[in-house]
C-alpha cells in the first residue's frame, strides 16, 4: 500500500528516501516524504522509534516495534532510520510475537 503525502508518491523502493549518513538524514530531505505501512521510522518530536501502521489525513499512526500503544506523528516529524535500527526493530517484533505465542521462558 502506498501513501501519498504532499504530492509525492512512495516508489516502493527500500529504503524510502536517502540513506542516513552517520545515523542522521539531512533535515531538508524530509520535505514531501511519503512513508508506507510497516516502514520503521523515528518520530523526531517524541524521539521514539515506531512502525507505520496507517495514515489518516496528513498524520501517520505509529506503534512501538515490539507492540504497544499507537501514537500519531506528522511526516515532517518523521525520518527513516538506519538499517541497523530497522533490523533491531524487526527482531524486537519477532521476539514479542514468539513470547505471545509460546509464553515467556523462565
């Protein structure tokens, strides 16, 4: 599913937008950014990592990678994360799913 924001349509290429340099994406590169469902992003306003769940109007719904309460963020306050952070978020999701399915081992 592609979301459209500010007239720019997501191409479907991974990662979306420029690759972070030194863990940061230049501020100007966020203008007109489109994010897709399941993209891992950083909400710069709340300094939280989240997974894009949906888009309603100009705002995106994000949730923590391992599950939890969703929150909203504007595209201007979001930036893609480096590959290592994306991988860590996916591992957290897999671990949480495993704990839910099989129960925590003690």
